[in-house]
């Protein structure tokens, strides 16, 4: 075998090994890139969390607004029913039943008349402070509890 033939065989073998190594390296890099894109797509960002929280907050706000509207409607219908029953009761008997509008006015006036500051019902002798006093119970009892030490 000639030296020139040996050099050609080594040259061609080198080209083949280089091509195989290049293809293996490209496939390895492509797999790593796919893994990185998959992991980055699974990362939850603060912006997406905030958007999800905002959308849930809107749903909650709508729920409470709708519930409030339904409650107001039910209260109006109940007031109409009370008025209707009061009118029909007065037609059927001699007993006068107040309608809901006048009943609410009477309840608010009774409540405003009964509002007063709390009273002090504590047992006390003479000029002692009551339980509602600011200095009630702040006596210096530590002196009585501490035994006297003498030598």
C-alpha cells in the first residue's frame, strides 16, 4: 500500500467521522432546545397570575352585584306582599294592621328613642368610681400582696 493511498483513506475516514459527529451534536442541541422551550412554556409568570386573579375578581364582583340586586328585588316584593296582606286584612276584619312602610318608620323612631349611653350598675359605696370609670380597677394592690421583709 502506497503512502498516498493511505493518506486518502485516512482523509475520507476523517470526513465520515466528522459528518457523523456533526449530526450527533446537532440532534443533541435540538433536544436541549426543545426541553428548554417546554420548560419555559410551563413557567407561570407574575403577569399571567395577575391576569388570572383579576379575571376571578371580576367574576366574584359580578356575583355579589347580582346577588345584591336579587336581594333588593326580593325585599321589594316582600314589602309589596306585606302591604297587600295588610290591606286585605283590614277589608276582612275590624283589626287594623300597619303596612310595612309605616311599620319601618315606627321601628326607626323607637330605636332612636332607646339609644342612650350605657349605665353604671356596679355596686359601690359613696364616692367610689364605678365600673365605667377610666381608673376603675387600677388600684395599687401590689403593696398588699408583697410580704414585708425585715431582718
